[in-house]
């Protein structure tokens, strides 16, 4: 797929201009970008966006139809199938550029709608970053549901770690020096967390509206009520059986004659079970005095139902019910266009990522001669030493700026998922190129939910 930012290969590495917002590389992208600033509340952006989706769908259908044609007659000469496919390959590249532009413009429009301007290129270049204030309310409640916000908060706290200030003033006066590579990794992890969270929260909200969430009864009061209902149910069943036996005995005693065969009489005498009164045996198995019965009746007759006592199913509980296949599906990007967009955005925001990775590899040094992999503690010691000696590119961020970066990254991932979902629903052709699921195991995905890594 093409580079959106116009990046070229330099020594085998992407050279992506550090410009944010990323510059559109298609005429459709340029046209849609202009409407972001000019739109206001006129609806021009949405109309243009929808028209572009329709046009891209028609173009994709036409390309697929031509690629399936063996020979094409162009007037005076025949063009081979290979030549046709080469020509259509170029059109697919241009189409992919337009789709990437479309997704990114939709993300920018959503940021504009909440009144937040994304962090610009170059703001993270200096040794000390000052990102300035941001409306945290719009970056949280303006984007996420109440249930999703709880998980965003958990994700944020897990990344900021135990050094996180206890008050708001500390967020602006306390700072941390860290490798630039580490901050870029935290940013992209948060983007993927936001993407995953949007997918699962949508499923959760639908299940919640349909009333198909599996309820749990963990509270002590709910358990007591269930047990009381079972005891009362068993008591009623026993009383009914006793009443039926009494009626049967009364009916039998009213008969003048009772006939027994000789065989039945012998069988009864030889069966010790026949000598025991069944009602006495049942009484031994189930003791239920009047006081206990009265307490149970009071417990279940207070006007509340089990639904009132059911523990609410949180979004985290809902996610933990997923099997591995569902977990991987929700954590995987839907399209190659999204993967290209995120890679280029990371390069534009943090610079040459491959160069940062090489710096870190040199700072960590070669593997042990004994062949034993280093422990996490040893790795952290080497990273701390490299930061202290400025052996790698570093950046100093206040906790307030770290918080903004993380929340903005989560929003970026959520908006990307929204854009993909809208394009998929509105297009009449598969204009998004499917991306095979990444080989995540569910443990690594669950790491997104809480253990984001300390920044």
C-alpha cells in the first residue's frame, strides 16, 4: 500500500515528513480537507464524505470487473491480461491513497467536533515538551460511554504507574525523562487500546439494550435470597406431597374392601422399606421450622426481585467472557489502509522510529555470551543508564502532558474505528483492504486492558 505522507525509501527506511495534520495525497483527500474548515454546521463535510464513498465504491467495482477480464479490446489492438492488470494495479494504489485520506479526514473532523486540536508535529522534538492545556472533559466524556471511561481510567493509571501525582497540581509540576521510543510505543499501545475499546463497547451497549447480558449474583444478599427461595420451593413441594398422601389415605379408608394378592402380601413383608412411613423419612431429610420459614418469607417478600439484586455486568466482565478468537478479532485492525495510516502518523509525530529502535538496541548492548536472555530488571537498568547518559533520544514530559498524549491516542484509535465502521456500512463495495488478524494470544491482548507498561 502507498505511503500517505509521500514518504520515500532512504537506505531502506521510510522518510516521512514530520507534518501533522498529514498532507492528503489524493485530489479527493484535498477536496474533503477543505470542507473541514469551511463546513461549520452546514453538513458539507458529511455530504462530500458520502459522495466520495459512493465514488470509491464504483471505482473499486470497475477495477475488479476489468481485472477479471482476460482480454480487452481497445479499438485497434488487443491488450494482454497482464498489461491490463498492471494498469489496474496503479489505479488500486491511487484508490488506496484516497481511502487513507478519507479515513484520516474523518478522524480530523471528529477531533474538530469535540474542540480538540491534535498534537502537532515537532511538539515532541525538543528535550522538554510543552503541549499546553487541553479540554480533558471533551477527551473523555465527550468521546466514551460511562462504562468505557472506567477502562480508560484504568489504562491511564496503569501507564502512569506508581509515580503518578496524587493531586492535579502535581500533574503540572512533576515531570519524567524517558526514551522517545518508549513514549512512541506507549502512544501506539493507547491507540490500539482505543480501537479495541470502541469495538467491544459497541457490542456491549447493543447487548445491554437487548437485555442479553449474562447477569451474576455475587452479593451476599442475592445469595441469601436465592437460598430462601429454594427452601420455600422445597417446603411447598413437601407440603403438597403430604396433602396428596393424606387424601389418598382418606379415600382408601372409605372403601369397604381392599384386595391384595398373595404375591403382593409376601413382597410387602419381605421389603423393609415397606415398613417405613415415607413421610417420616422425608421429614428427616428436610427440617424447616416455622421461624425459619417466616424469616425466608420476609426476605423474599420485600418487593424486590432477583433482577434488582443482580450484580451489574461491567464492560470488563463482558470482555472477560470472550473466547480467544473473539478477543483477537476485536483487537485486530480491519484494514491495511488503517495500518498504513497509523504507521505514518507515528513517524510524523515521533520521527524516524527505526532509527530510535537502532539507538535503543545499541544502548542495550549485545546479548550475553552465556546465551541467557536478560531479565526485565536488567533491561530496565540498562534503559535507565542510557537515559541518564543521553545515549538515546529522550524527552521530558510532565504528567499532565503524558495524560494528554495517552487520552488523545485513545481518542485517535476510537475515531479510527468509527471511520472504518462508517465506510464499511456506507460503501457498496469492499473499498477497505482486509488485514489478516495479528497472531495475538489473549494474554497479550488482555495486557491492553490494564498493563499498559509504565511510562
